[in-house]
């Protein structure tokens, strides 16, 4: 509050069934190294793996049974080790290090991997928000705490190095809640670290590569049926080029129902809908019909 991958499909009737089966089984299909000018390429990215068991299970389900090929893993969180095991059992899933400097939930908290006094609140946890705003009292924002650049670098290095050490298919970096790139000096730091560790640096590079955000697909308050229809409508309107859609798969379990904060209490309800839409047969059929190639960050580096 890091990795994903995606497929390519053919229009020939003789191969349509094969392509659909590939989507249904693993969420992937083969994609060529070179993309034609008329291709529609789409990255479906799922964030916050490692934050809890339900997020881990939902991300794997969204990959193996659905359309998600990229996932972002949060290294400092309690369920990171389970995420490591799951990701290494699914090496086709593209992994990003979801650089974590905030801990937003009321009942789920995490701390830095390093000794970093300027990054934590009085209880030793990461601050809950990137910046203070009207829902949150003074003393809750990372930005307002004036974190020291050296401590941020030390912490981000620790997260990246542990992810690379443990996970086979780390390809890129991303910023949880945008915190790791909320200042110009932090943006430069993340870019430098990405180059040093030979990883895709994330959002700014996506812009350079002309990757566009696919846009919204309904409200998180909408029913499953409405959100499914909204995503089908969205993919139907995509034009040639490379697009990205970012979401948070989850499951409506007691664990995730305990996850929330003021102003966002229905986390489990909303995130299970994401999982159900990502694994929807109708959504997979719409993507196949449109001829969309589901790709990952790793494919952007080829």
C-alpha cells in the first residue's frame, strides 16, 4: 500500500483453441522478440505480494489461471519468504522489487531491513503514508519526516539484494505507494540502483518506452459483474502500442478482512474481485479476440 508476465495470440481458427488453453492454464502464451507496428501489447501487473498470505495466493492464482504475468514483491513484509517459495515454483512469472518505505495498514506493520532511524516512526515502523494529508494526523508522512538519503539508499539496496538472492526472475523495480520516488533525489537514486543491479527502473523508463496506462476499469465499489464488463470494455478499446494495467489481487479471507485503514476498510472485498476478474473466462476470451499480446517488464528489455 515486484514481477509479472503475459502472452501472445493468433487469429487463425486452427490455433485459437490452443491459445485460449495457454491463457487458462498459465496466463501466458509465447510472444515474439519483435513487435509489429499494429500490435497491442499489455502488461497486467499485480502489486503487494509478500504483504500477507492472501495476497500471495491471489497473485499466483491470477498468474496460473489468469492474465497476470508481472508481480511486485514487498521484501520487508512478514510473508516475503512464502512469496519467495511460490515465485520460484512459478519461474514464468516476472518479478519486480516493490521498493517499500511505508506501512499503511492499521493491523499489518513492517519495519526496515536496516538500521534507519529517519525512515521510521516512534514505534520503529515505516510511516503509514508517503505524505501527510487530511485523513492522517501530523507525524504520519514519510516525506515530512525528512528521511536521510543515505539511509534510504542503504535500505533499498538491502531490499534489492535480498530479492535477487532469493528469487530467480527479478527484472525490475517499482515503488510501493510511490514513496521511493517521491523526491527528485530519490528518483535519481532508484534510477542509479536499477542500472547498478541491471534492472528495469520502473515508471520513468516506461514513459520513455511509450508505455501508456490502460486507464480505469470501473470503481472498486462495483460488483464483480460490473468490473468484469468494465475490463472487457477497456481491452476492447485499446489501440496498437504497449499498455500497462496495475492492480492488487487478493482474497476475501479473515486475514485480508483484517487489513485496512481509515477510509479504506473493504480491502478483502475489493481485491478478491480483482482476482476473479483477472481469472475470468470472459476476460480471457475478450483479450484473445482482440489479439492482445500479454507481456511483462522482462519483454521490454529484449
